[in-house]
C-alpha cells in the first residue's frame, strides 16, 4: 500500500492524487497541514528533510518532489511516451513547470488564496505576474498546434502543467485570453478517472 503525505490545496500534491486515481492505485492519504508547520516536525523531517509535501511512501522508502513521484508512478504506464526523445520532451516540460511556471503561478496563488496575504506581497507579486504570464504564453503557443504537450498524447507532462494552471485564476491570473489552454483543460478533464483538486 502506498502512503501519500498530502496538503489538499497544493497543486503539487494534487498531481499525485490525480495520477494515482487515473492509474487505479489504492493509497492511504495522510494530511500534512503546512500552514500549521506540520511538514517541519521532527517526524516529518525524517521522511523528507526538505520539509515539503508531497511525499510518497512505499515498502519503507520515501520519495519527495512531485515530478519525481509522477515519473516513478507513470514511467511504465500509458502516461509515459515510448521513445527516448519523447521521454526527454516529457522531462523538458516537467522542468519548465518547476522552473518557469510553478515558482510564479503557484506562489502567487499561495500568497493570495491560501495565505490571504496579497497586500503583504504586493510588490514582489508584480514580478511573479510578469513571469507567470510569460509561462502561460509559452504554453498557449505550444497548444496552438498540439492537443497535449508531447506527441499529442496525454502524459505526466500534462498532469504536471495542469495542476497549477487550472487554478491560476486563484493567483489573480486572467485566463480569459488563453483559448488554447482552456480547450486543453477540457481535454484533460474528459480523461478517464479524472478528479478535481
């Protein structure tokens, strides 16, 4: 049995719940309230010294970092592409998500909708918005000629990017002009065993 150490509002944690559900894998969910510093307790730091969720535990082993967990669960399934180049493209988009997308879109959402502290971060949010929109623009352009991010096949690359993009408006990003992204949302939400965040 897998155990998922999870914070429900987190898009990084949601990625794992979505893939587990779509793979039909049973798991035990352990809530870790990061707002009450439950990811910083000595007990949790034994499982992940970095003090972050999600963490997936199985057979006495613990794996952190959402996209590493996606790769671990999805690599030998229909959620992974077959060729070496295509697999590298999956990684390319997952690295893009963690470097260019998540630090801006997810952070803005966290400050605004989860911490309810928009005023406290007003100045730094300006830079987050510019960089977040730049990431959305890259995605929109790619989706103009692709149904999904790699080889027109739904994969863990899409799950990685969907998690925070579909709730970007909770970080005050206006998605009204992103028609391709919104159509991509519909394609993901029509997949078998889809669950909402």
